[in-house]
C-alpha cells in the first residue's frame, strides 16, 4: 500500500510491564484506531499511512487512515482511524490485542 502523497508514520506497539516508567510509542491501539505521539502532527481530517510494528508477533501492520483527533500538547497525541489495513493486518491486530488483554492489568 504505497500512497506517496500521504504522510507516513511508523510506530511501535510493545507489550510492556505496566509498572515500567518507560513510555510506549503507541498510546492506544484497537482494530480500528491507533493513537501515538507526534512532533509534527498532520491536521484533523488528513489522510496518512501508518505502519504499526508489533515486536511481540514479529510482524508489522500497514494501514491507511484519517486523523480523527489531536491534542494541543507538544508533542501531540494523534488519533488515526484506520480506513484500510493491508493483507492479514486486521488478523495481526486482533492477535496482538488478545495477547495484550490477556496480560494481568490489560492495556
């Protein structure tokens, strides 16, 4: 899925110890949305390409989405609605989310 006219963001979702002080790259993840921190966020309504790396599954998910919200903080929290997910990406997201939710304490 190559959309050369859209900004591209690569983010990493990690299965981390919830007691750890090290912040995660991905702030929120569902089968339809990814939220992450960005130094130069695109405007609300902008279409973007997102690659979500899932080290726990040794896989990545490539998706195309639309910015639904952003915070006014710097760096900004950016929420992207996933409009299309390439290949088996939807299944990988489901597997990853099942794995996260099975951890004690959840996401």
